[in-house]
């Protein structure tokens, strides 16, 4: 999704409220929504003269392009719909700032057009209209705008505003104008970043019309320095005034203080010059002064970019033709018997290629082989509390959250079901302050979007708190809306293994606990009758102390598209964007339900007869758990743990306690996950809906590490990276071979286990430059950023030794810092002063580590602003990019950058060179001894470090975030 690259107006915290929570004391009129749209209702005025003027058709043909209706600048009356009321408000568009506002004094009452994620109209917005009780009469004039919330008020990354126009004309005026502005801004900015002149001409003509009116002499046209300042700010070109003034002076050859069109073209050309790419181009041996011929270009791909050209020769030849040009020199063609024009790639074409999707930093090829292994052999992209847009204690429940997750390729979503009014079940985070949405609305949205980004099976994890009647209603709703997609019975009989994603293509699987009848008729009829422990789900569920330290907490970046797949058949700008890519034991029960019950049975108290707790799931619902049937955990050696279709679900704290409880539990758990499914979800103590580090659970073979997708912290960034490239975008990633083969696990206990040997992973990263980096929120328009880039490397081996070799940069922490694995190896460039437009970092790092799981190594780039130009602890994050190392392409690549909501900045990138070595059997030296460091202080420090046991992690604060990782230390 496209995203602004500049800062926002500083928010006033007291006004940073939800759009669904308008102050009732505001003096705009309050109406009953349905009274506005009754057959007798008359259209309202538009806030301007009510006289309608019908103009005759002009004999001037006119052109096609975005318009700037003055009526929208002056403001029109729209009905704003919330859960509490409907209000008539005057909405305006500020064309220069590309902003919509209805109260210019409050930042929460305005948003940037660049932040719009989608506009829903007609049947696409029916769920909203029905939910607010608005009659169908208004549907043709209803539009819902979804936009990113940079301030993340109340923890939400997305806001919605629901509007009804009072006439069809006003409806079309708003929707078409917003669409046109979004398109034109994207095209202009893209054109200014590229080598062509079309966008420069368009921008010049637009500015001249604004400055001199539609009818003026071409000789009048000029642009002064203030005009240049304003345009550059509007288009997110964040040079300092001194830089712009210097480039302006060079273009103003006559020192007139203004530029005509040809001079403006030279000014723009100077701004977009890329000396770094020019140097790369000059280093390539050319056979012609005109540029690269096809042979040299393919050699560059093989030798520098690490591309297997020969396996896709036709594709790469077509890529060359795409960026090459016909030049004036002629070469002899023996086949044609005549001279033909030579095709070469000049510097402009070479630059366009390096900046294009054809040179993506991530592997782009889709599945090259079927996903034909059993379901349990894959990591599955999974979400927890999917219905929430914000915090799990007081966030908003919305069907939009399901659309967002499904568009991004999530293959396991969660629905928390509760009894609703009139026998209609609802979805909400029970016994908290979160809002609720109808279960039927959620199922309707899921049915429409289940396979927009991946054709492979979707798993719906149900947490059921409904009475039997509403459970039956849930079952019927799913059968009616999902139809043949809903799996009702096994696709094969007489089998003891799960089917593959390929065999389940296009099917929806329900993960639900077995019904009482199923429990009684299953193989675990002889299980001990013990009670059952519920998981914690909110901070109100336990009076004791939290055990947050038992699991690492991923830091949340202090600030900072995924491009969505095809969703609707419309041709709006946003539709086009969507189509670009295919508790501790014995704690009391929780009073709320942010998570499903942890599948753990509580041991019986000695000398006291325990009461068996049976399932409350009715038979018709329980029968839907065909291949994903939730059962209570009573031990990995119990008979029910060998059912091929069972799923164990654990909260992270329960998982950790179980992992450490018995000496052989670790081995038995990992052995279990070779053949059967497991799901782990975040602790309810994560009030802000933060995430754990999913690598911790993947390395134990957990297929479904379910995260809070509404919080784009490091944990979710790693999860996104896991499923970001090539066939991984299907939401299914094949586990490493050692996690799929029983022979590499313990046969009967840890003493018989075969330990997976460690491999040395090494990568070299040149951080060359940045392009149009985003600005800090609240930064004045005159201030500049001082960017630096922090490079981090994560792996699955939390006790292994890692070595980070720094050639020309410096540690992100102090020079003697120790950063272990399980927390990242971390390095940082030096800050570049007062340049967010095109900073040159010119830093090289070589990172090496040894790991049992090379496919679970991740690299993260974190662009930070350093106030005062110093690389100190007060710096803060502007944007990030995270990638799985095995998914990264080699060579010169432009890395996309993402904001705090996980939205991709439109033109902000990092230019890097990546070189990888194939993992080899490790022969890394042992950790240094205290004596080898010389100084007594260093010796004493290392004695403490290497004497620390795995259960004694050293907790340090991540300066780039608001939370901490639990760090197990090793030499850096």
C-alpha cells in the first residue's frame, strides 16, 4: 500500500481520539440516519449556492486528467455515521497538502489522501451500513474510507470513516476526486524519480495554471525559489533549504531568481542524479560507447547479481529489451542481410532497471513445485485475535481486520464467539472494553476474501463461548456462506496422516474443540479425569505477579506494502494497488477471552477426587474439526496425542512452563511437532498486543505461531519476512528437513537423540545510500533529519556463539557490547547530517553466525534519526525492512521501507549490495576466555557472562524500541 514519506502535523494527545467517539457536545446537527434517506427526504445543500447551472457542451475537446473541483475545497455537507449518531459535517479537501479535513484545528479530524488504504462503496460497504442500522436507501451514496493512522491512537493502525453523500452527484464528486488525486500524485512522484520528462511537464503545467490561471501567455511562466520549496515539500523531497537553493542557483544560469521550463527540467535532473549508480555503470566493461549490450547485461546479472540467467534466459532477455533503447549506431545483421539498429542499455535504462520490480530484493517466483507434503510439515502464517484493530483490552473489533490479514496471506485466523442478542452470535474479546461485530458479518467477509492472496487452505480457529443454540446457528451460518469450500468430511479414508496443502486447495478448515460425544467415543476414554486450566487473557485475570520474563518480548519500533492482492472488480486507484500481487499452573480462570483456552489439563490435587471437565461444544459444531480438532493436553505420551488430526494450543507462558517442566519434554515436544499440529499464541499479559519472537517457536517445530497482526513490532516484522518471497507468499513454508524427519529426533528419549550439526552462515552487506527517507513525526518543515541505518541479524540459536565483523561501521551499542543470538547481532552506520533526501552511508558489514537452522536467519534494516547528529540512545526509528536471509537476492538492490503500521513508503528505499555464502559446516573458534582479553574488568565481565546459565538471560533495553528482548549473550 502506498504511504506518505513525510511527517505529520504534531498530534494533540487530548484530541487523538477514534472517529467512532465524536464529542456529543459538538454543535453540528444530530440526525436519525434513516430519516435522512426516506423516500420523502429532499437532497441537502452542498454548502454553496443551490442554483444548478447546466452548461452547453464546449467545442473544445478537453483532455483526460485529475481535476480539482473548487466545491470540495470550499466544503460540502456529508453525513458522518458512527455507532452512536449521525451528524452533518462540512468536509473539505486541501489540494496543496493533499488532505481531507472536517475540523482543521484537530489532527484527529483530518487525514492525508496518501494515507488512504481503500474506499469501500456499494455492496463492499453493506456490512458497515447494516451494522449501523442505516436503511438500504442510502447504499448508493454510502462510502467508507479506510486510512492509516500514523499516531496509532488507542493502539489502532487503521481508522475507518463512514460517510453518506446527500446526492449522487456529490457522491461521485468525492469518490472520483479522491481516486484521481491519489493516482496523479503517485504518477508525478514516480515520474520525478525516473528518467522521463512526462511527469515534469505535467507538474509544470499544473503549477503554472495554479499560479497564472488557465489562460496566460507561455512567456509569463516562471517558478521562483519559494515555489520550488513548496513543490518539493508537497512531493516528499526533503532536502535542506541550502541544498535546494544551491541546485536552484545552478539551474538559474542568468541569476534571474526564477526558472523557466527548461531550467526547471535541469533542476529536477540534478535532484535525481544517482552518482552511486553511475559508478556501478562505469565499472562494467562496455563493448560500445552507447551502453550495455545484451551479452554484457546478462554477464552483470550472473556475476554481480547472482542470477541464474540460463534457467530463465528468455525472461532475462525480455527484461533487457524492456530497459534498452535503439541507438543511432548500426550493426551488420548477417541473418537479415542488412544493417539494423543496435539495442543497448544506457545509464538511464540501467538505473531504471536497478530501481524496478525486475530487480526486487526478494525472490519473486511463485511455487515451482506443488505443496504436496502433509500439512504438519509446514510453517503456517497465523494470526491471533484477528478481529481486533487495536489493543486486546479496549480495541475495536472489525471485519476490516480479517480483510487485512487475508490480503496479506494469513492462512490461520481466529474468531472469538460469544452469545449475542436475538440469537445472533457476535465476535469480540470477551469481558473487556472491546467492541463487537456480528459473527455472520465476519464469516461473510472471510468467504469473500479467503483465497484472494493464496489458493491454499484457510484454517479458522474458533474460540467458542456460546450456548448450544447459538453454536448451532454458527454452524449453519458457516455452511451457508462457505458452501462447498467448507470441509465437512475427510477427503481420504483409512489414513493416519494429514493431507497436503495441495490436496486441500481452496478449502476452509475449522479448528474447534471436540464435542462431548466425540470425547467420550474417542481413544482417550480411559484418560485420567482431571480439571482444566484456562489461559490468561487479560491483566485482570490473575491477582498474582506476571511471568513476562519467561518469554522474550519483541520490541516495538518507536515509529515506522505490503501490496494487497486483488480484492474487488473495481478500477479505483486502491483496487489497482490491491491487484499488484497475486498461565502458570494453578492460576484461577480468566474472566476474559483474548485467547482460546490453553489445552493443558491441571493435575489432580492428591487425596481429592477431581471432576472431569467435559467439552461444551455441541456435536454439529465439533464435527467441523475434521483435520484440526482441538484436544486437551495431558502428556505427549498419552494416546490422544497420537491422533493424526489433533491440534494442541498453548499460550506462550504455558508453552514455556511445559518446555522446562520435565527433562525430556523438549525432545518429546519437538518430536510431536514432526507429525502433528501445534499452535502457540501470545500471553494475555501483553496488554498492548505486542508479540513474541516467532523464531523461538518455529525452531521447536510449531506450525502455527499466531501473532497480533495489529501491532507491527519486531515479532510481526519477522513473521512478515518469513512469508514474503516466492512460494512463501502462499502462507505455507516447508520446514527444514531436520524438523520433518523422525530419524533426526530422539527415538525414545534425549539420550538417543541425534543432534543437528551447526552450519556457518555469512553475509556481507554494503549499505550504500538512501532515497527520500521519511521524516520524524512532529519535525518542523524547516528541520532536517540525520539518518543512520542499524543492521540486525536474528537466528534460532539462542545460546550459540555469533561473531559480527565490522569493517567500516561501528557497533550500534558501545564498542565492547555483547549481543547474543536470540537477540540480534547489531551494527550501525554513522549518521549523515541534514540529509534525508539522498544520504550516502557507504558502510560495509560482514556478519557471521553458526546455527542449526540456516533457513531461520533474518536480517533487519532499521533507519533511524539521530537528533543532534550523534549516534546516541535518544535516536528513534523512522522505517524498517526485514527479510529472511534465504529469501534475499544478491547484488545491488533497493530495499523497500515500511512504517510503524507495516505500510510501505511509496518512494523511500535503501540501496544496498548483498553477498551471501552458502552455509557450511561450522568451524568457528570457541568463545574467548577472560584471560585472553587482558584487563581485569573485561575478565570479570566475561566470567559473569559465560557462567550465566540459559535460564539466566541478561535483559537489556533495545534503544530502538519501547520494549525489551531477553538476551542470551555471546561475543560480538
